[in-house]
C-alpha cells in the first residue's frame, strides 16, 4: 500500500492545480530571467579576458571540447530530467521517493557511460593531446552537472523557482570567477577545461542541501529497475536528445571539416566565439519553458482549454523575448564580438549577426517541443528530429568547407528556421483545438518588424543601433498593445 502524500507533496499538487500556477510561473520565470542576466554579466566579464589570453586557435580548441560535451550531456540526459519532472509532478508518497532513487542511479550510470564515450570520440577523432586531456576533465564535470540536475528536480516540480534562479546564477558566476583567476595567474590551456568543475561541485552541494528532506540522496543501484525505467522513457529520451544534438553538431563538424592548420584553428575559434556566445543565450528559452513544464503536463492531462491558453501566452512571450534578443544580436553583433574577442577574431561580428537571426526560432522550438512532449507526441518528435540531425550533417558537409565560419552560421540559422516551422505545423495540424489566436502575436511580429527596420537603417554604430532598436521595439509594443497581460500583471506593484 502506498504511503499517503506528505504535506509537501500535497502542496505540490495544489500549486500545479491552482489558478495561481501561471502567476507563480511568471514571477519565478522573471527571477530566472534576472538570474540569467546576471550569469551573462559574469560571462561578459570573463570571456574577453579568456579569449585574449588564449588566442583564437586555443579558444577554438576550448569551444570544440565544450561543444562535444554539450552533445554528450544531451545524449546522457536521455530524457531523464524531463521525465523526472513529469513523474514527480504526478506521483506522491513512496512511489515518488522510489522513482527518484531509481532516476538518480540511472542518471549516474548514463553520465559515466557518456563521459567514457566522449573521451573515446576525442581519441578516435585524432584531437590534439591537450583536447583529449581537456575532454577527460570536462567529462568529470559532465557527471557532476547531470547529478545536480536530477537532484534539483523537486525545486522545479514544486515551482520553488527562486532557489532555481539562485542556482542558475551560482554556476556561471563560480565558473567566471575561476576563469578570471586562471587568466590572472597566466595558466596554460589545459586548466581552463577544468574550470566548470568547481561550479558544478558547489551547485551540487547547495542543491542537495535544499532537497535533502524531500527526496533520498542515495541512488538506487539496481540495473533491473533502470531497465524498467528506460523502457518507459526510451521514446521520450530519443525525442528530447535528437531535438537538441543537431545544434551542437555544427560546432563539432566545424572542427573536423576545417584544415588542421593555424588558419583552420583560427576559423574554428572565430565560429566558436560567436557560437558559444549564442549558445549561452539559447539556454534561456529552455530554462523558461522547463519552469512551465509542470503546468503543461498537468494541463495536457486534465484540461485542454487550459493547455491552449498556456501555449497561447507562452507563444506571445517567446515571440517578444526571442525577437528582442535576436534584434540585439543582429544589430549589435559587431560591437559584442569586438568586446568579447577583439581583433584576434576577424569576422566574428558578422558570424554573430547571422546566428542571431535564428534565435527567435530557438524560443519557439523549445516551447513547441515541450508542448509535443506534454501531449506524448514522441514518435513525430523522433521522426522530425532525426531528419533535422541528418539535414545538419548534410548541410555542414556541403557548406562549411567552402565558407568557413560564415557557412557554419548559415547552416545553424537554416536548421533553426526549418525545425521551428516543422514543429508548428505538426502540433497545430494534429491538434487543431490548440491553435492559438493570432491577434496579439501578429501585433508583436509587427512591432519587431518596425524595430528591425529602424535599427538596421540608421547609419550609426552597432551599439547605438541595438539601443535604438530596443527603444523602438518598446514604443511599438506599447502603441500596439502587444505585451501579454500576464507579463503586465507580474510587473505591476502589488497593493
């Protein structure tokens, strides 16, 4: 007989079923956005020092290993985190505790396997010795970050988003401080691969302290239970992994398809600078939609109209926030590249502008992917994502060798646009009852079009262009009444 739910478990159920769940997400999501901004600020403080200290070839090596480890992280995640949030939100009592122990054990086993696989790939691909050794160090960090993400599932499922925001800031801040210290002492390339290890360890300790009374921190080392769990999550895992691997494949392909010369390494470094800057920003939509994931799961199970309403508002938010970030990158890319890399990274500004054009699609991809997951549309997701992965490899082989970093940027933007469009058609054709009303979304698109037109037309520096574009966007949103009402409610002072 299952144990009755504890007060904490009952509270979790009440939060997700309550009318205030959306407002709680908006406020918590706002905190995560603020924390994300703080994380970017720390990165901006560290990246220019690191890029100038290492130079383009060595920074290219650092970015290559980072891209490889991101692929390994996505694959070894295996849908475990997303399934964990879903099941934690729907279970209670002893079944929930038993599930979390098994999930933690499975995540640990998958992480160790992924770490070994990444190290093996670095050897087989013929990476230089420093990159192979760097992969080994980064692989240790992979294990720590995956365990921390699993232990932190209760914080997201219970919508304790203030603490989640604090952890969002803590990791990047610790990493940035470590990197700055390495630059100050004049460290060679290898220690830079180990910098995230410190941050992962600190984050894991704090997360464990926050949830120690909610779940057991002792993993269940029972392979038969892992296999049973994998059987229930294999479709989910394939759907989520394939949907994000393609984005990082381009960076790894860049390292393999460019000549093994100083000029080739510089090309990888230029693309790596722009790509890694964009990659930091593309974490934001996944961060926000993950916060809303428990609400989408519960709505998909119990209330189609609520799911439609949530998707409608989230689409509006993604268009507005994603469009603004795209505006900043397209108009201000050269300034950002100059600040982050300087003259040692020629052409990085143009590459950043091209990549920035696709970030609005990234926001929609994150939202629509989680919508499909909440509706258990696993097979369509797998089919679409497998096709986009093959498309990514084909485009990389055709475009990158003759076009270098710019070619890699065009490949990435093409993939983002294609995937966002395909997701949207799939969701709203198969579930016409979820089709959103286009009134406010159309006004947001119009506001963005006006802002882009003005920002790119004014003959000023890229920094001023980004500032002017932002001001025009704000005025257009107000004039067209395009801001989602929940956003306005969240920022209004409470009485």
